[in-house]
């Protein structure tokens, strides 16, 4: 897909990153955004399935028509250690 003067890859990345960081539903700074083959990709790790879903919604809202979105975010899995930690 060819981009016009206002749809450069860096513009799309900046627009999506800004939305992810500033939207009160998410306020997420650690999501990586990249553009390839006419699509915007969200990459990285989020704390919950709900945050993954919200990231896709927020990103889609700011993308121009015709630009696809691929949500490659995954939900972090945390397990508690069975080891007892002793402070001295």
C-alpha cells in the first residue's frame, strides 16, 4: 500500500503511540507499534486480557480508514514463587 504525504509510517506509529499513552482507558507507554505491509502492529506485553482488548480499540479509533490493525499483544503470566523470602 502506498502512503500519501500524511500517512507516512512514522506518522502512523506516532499517532497510535500517543493515543495508547494518553487515552484514559489505557495510559500505556510500553506497547511497541510498528508498520509493515499497510498494517499497524501492536507488540509487547500487557497485564490483562481487558488491557489487550482496550489497546486494540484505542489504536483502531485513531487509524485512518484502510489501514489494518494486528494485535500481537500478549497477556503477562505471573506466578508466585513457592520459595520463602527471608529479609535480614
